[in-house]
C-alpha cells in the first residue's frame, strides 16, 4: 500500500473559494485526481491529490494560495460489502486512529480507491500489509 502527498488548503465556505484553487491548478495544467471538500460553516480544510505535485506547488505559490502537505495512505479495496470493515478492524486492533478517509468507485467496478489519513502511517502499512 503506497502513501501519497496531499495538498491541504484552508478555505472559507463562500462562492468562488474552491474555484480559485481549481483555476490556478488548471492554468498550470495540473490534473486533480482526488478532492475532499468538507461541509463546514466558515472555514474548512480542502485536500487535493494531484498528478504533478511540484507543478501544483508552483501554481499555488504563484496564485498566493497558502497550503500545506500531508501524507496519507492510498489503496485499492475490493468493491464488496465488508471490505472497508476488514481494513478498519485491523487498524482499530492495532490502535491506529483514522483521522479522515474518502473513497470512490463507479458502478460495475471491482475495486474502490480510498485515501486515508492515519495517526501512524508506518504501523498502518505494517498492519494492512498491502
């Protein structure tokens, strides 16, 4: 199971805030492969996975958009009932906290892709063993 670097940006919950980020990345020809936007009242942390991290950094700096980076797990899981439960059980038994997670699949797919931030990446990698 590999890890991935996400870009984290604190945005106000107002029209155009997410567009500003997406437009800066689009102008630099950076493809967004995953995005997590929480529902919040005032400000929330948006997380993005991109194909070209270096180009994304440059684009965001040029647009004066403050960001940080976070390591997370990225993995493929079978698209069936109980697959995520099996993974989360292993993490719980190892006392690895899941800070947040997001996943997706499409109808008819055999696997889902998930991104998960955990309290201890090394321990999670050892426990899940993917």
